[in-house]
């Protein structure tokens, strides 16, 4: 997802914009630009490449002004070039616009505007907005906010727009339809951004816009309107983490820092969620036990890493509640015509709370009458406002694009939800519930022990960093770990990796095994332990080298491992929390050995806010 920053106040805007854009770099981008308002009009500067290229371009002649907007773009329509970088201007140069999302009817609008004499200078869908605003202001002699309301009604697709006009030099107008927009205010300044980190140096009180809302931001104040033009109130949200939490804190990369933050993140996710009697308490889930007993099935929808946490949760929910669980990729969910009713519980998982496919799946489920609980890390995100109930993960800010601590906290939160359902439905014996809760409470300390594997993992990464293919295999709940381990490696090392259910190897994938191919095996499960050992024997017989994740002290596994990551023993359904951590470190160190940046993998954005 691209990064948007806006400022209006008394200070020079350029340093504030560049700092905010820097704080949003982790989202992924391929060009950057700013538009500054001064008494002489709007000065736009933009450059393909990293933000440093723009900074270098501005050296010696930085634009001046106390209001402006900035953008880091991830190309959709039009290649990543200087001319396609944001902001975009109208014919007169009096209006500038930045945009996240996709305007689906831009070609039709562009043809209309060209017939009216408008001249286009880019290949982007965004530029049509600048020209539409120009036309509305001229036609109606209206304010920028009024023009934006009129333009919004003509746009189709997903869009977060932030606009400025030289006719109103202290005003920023923001428009939201799906991708997030957040407002921040101080006594004498107004801020707008697509992500909270850009605002943290200035305020921790933020106002997220809802869908179909337009905001007019001035120094120290903001007014918000619905797309119908009615003024609406917006609740403030207090951000629980501060600016320091988004810095590297002495670690070489954000990803490594976030891997090592997992013990505290796990503790925070479980904090205040067990009562004195040992039961599970979820204050954000307001359904009665009677309502939860009426549920006849659970449907989990998610994308990417969140899908893998949902895959692990399927095993726990079914085992502890005896409810059937369907697992769907959010991007495919509503297109398969799923069967839902008012006795269905849909669990929508999205780290950012803004994933477009997951939001669309949530909305579809609600239309079908299902109850929806969201699992997310971001307070005030879209998913929190649209779900019936919310389970926050409290992982803190995650700057690295590849999810690490948010995945671990999702696993914990989903296990809490599974135990909560089992408790409400009385489907789990009290002693087993107590044992499982005790095991969960031990996980943060066990994560700290697992992080001590760093040197072992680094050694293995050096050994296999230049492999061309790596397979990850698991059985039962270990399949989710295998898939997530392979995804992490692909994301940041660009090494071809695939995750498989180990029992499926004989149905095709074993043809890929040849001398020296590394195979990562998850061998912590108990019910399928012997079968997993047999699968490992199969690949070893064909020349594979094995990197195995096993319970500490397992001598049988030690004898068949070329590299071994020993983790503490926990309940089998909780094992993904520990098993995933050495695989996160393995992906990180492989990327470093290959000379790559783990924090900013190519072609990827932190949050996918368009379909």
C-alpha cells in the first residue's frame, strides 16, 4: 500500500512530509513526490526510485510552504517513472492530488475530460481526479471540499484521495472509499496520513475516517462529511504504542527486532484475558454464551500469512469445540457462493485491518446474516468498525513487510478465541481447559528460549542460502507452519520454496527431490510423529538434506537431521507458536546471506488495500 502524508500549520511543511514518508517506506513503493503550497501557488516535485532520490533532487532548492502533501507510490496504472509519480496536477497547476487505490472507471473519465480539452501528462488513473476537481471548481465556483464530494460520486473503485488547492492554501481535503485515511490534530496544525507511524511524532490521538467520508483539515481543526454532504462526528482513537516502538532499537533490521519482540508481544496479547478462576475473558466479544451455543459452523477467512494462522486455528477450534470449520482465502470466498446463515460465525483475520479482500469477505458474510469477529493488530482500522466483535492482537507496530510477531500473536489470539468458544459451549473438560490455559501462559517464556536458537539457525542459513529450491513439510497443524515457513523464505530471499502436507509428497512433489535438495520438516507433532519420520526417511532416501524443527531432546530426530532446531515442548495445538520462530529467523538470515533487505522485499506492500 502506498504512503500518504499531509500537513497544514505554521511550520515548514517539507521536512514534516519527508519524515512522514520515511516512516511509511516499509509499506513498499517505487517513486515519491511532494506538493507544497506557498503564496506563489503549488510547487510539485517527484522522482522515480527511493525517497533518497527525491531528497537529492530537492537539495539546493527545497520548495517552501506551510502546507503540503506527500506520497510514496507503488505502481498500478503506469510504470514507476517520474511522470507517473504522485502528486498529480490539473491543467492550471492550481490543484494537486495524491491517491491510494484503483479508480476502475478512469479510462472512461479520461476520454470525457480529453474531449473537454484537458491535457494529461501521465499514464495513471489518479490524474483524472485532479482534472475532475478542476472542472467542478470551475463549473460550480465551489470550495475544494465541495468539489471533492462531487467528484467522489463519479468515481468507481477503491480510493483514498488527499487534495490541495492554491485557492485555499491552508486547507487539505481527504476522501476515503476503502483504503485507510487517518487524521491527526494539534493546537495549531492538522495532519493526514495513510498510516499511524507518520503521525506519531506529533500526536497519539487520531481520527480514522470511515468509508464514504470527506474531511476538510485546517491548522488545529477538521470537519468531516458523508458523501451525501451531511456533517458527521468522528471518534478519536488513542494509539497505545509510541514513536520509539517504531524504531529499530539497535537491531540491524526491523524484521529481526520484531522477531525478538515476540515474547513481549505474546504476553501483551494474553494480558487481561484470563480471569482469577482460570477462565478465558474476551471483553471485546460481547456475545452471550447462549448465542455462542447456537453456532453450527465456523468459517475462517484471511489472506497470506493470516491465512496460515487461520489454518492452524482450524485444528484448534474443531478439536476443542467440535464445531466444523471451513477455511477460505478471502480473495476467493464470496465468489464460491458460500452457504452462511445467522448460526454461522465468520472469523476475519487481517493484521492491518485494511486488507481489501478480507473486508469484502466480511461485508459479504454480514449480508448473509452471519456473525463476524475480526482478529487484527490495528485499533481504529476498517475491520474493527465493520465487524460485530473484535479480538486485538496487541503486537505493537510491525514495520517489516514480512509478518513475524503479528503472525505469532494471531496464533495466540485465535487459540484464545477457540478456548473461549469451548468454554461457552462446555465442549472441553474443565481439567483439559485448565491445562491448555497453563500451557498458553508458558508460551512467552518458551518463545524466549526458542530465540536462543539464533546461532544454530544462522549456521543453517549460511549452509543453504544459495540453494535453488527448498521444500517445507509438515503433518496436521504442522502443515500451516510449513506453508508459513516457505512463504517467509520466498518473500524476503526470493528463493523458490514450497510448503506441503508431508503425506502429499508421494502424489507428485517427491519428483522434485534430488541429491542435496534441502527439506525443512516440522516434527513436533505427537499424533502423526511416526508418519512424519517416515516421510523424512522418504526424502532422505532420495538424497535430500534435512533441516528439522523438533522437540528438545528428541534423539530419533537428531539422528536424521543435517541441521536441527530444538524447541521447548508444549501442547500439540499450540506448537505452531514455537515452531514458526526458527523458520522466521531462517528466512531472515538467508536473505542477509544473499545480500537482500529483509524489511523491504521487492514488489510487496505491507497491506494490500486493493483487490
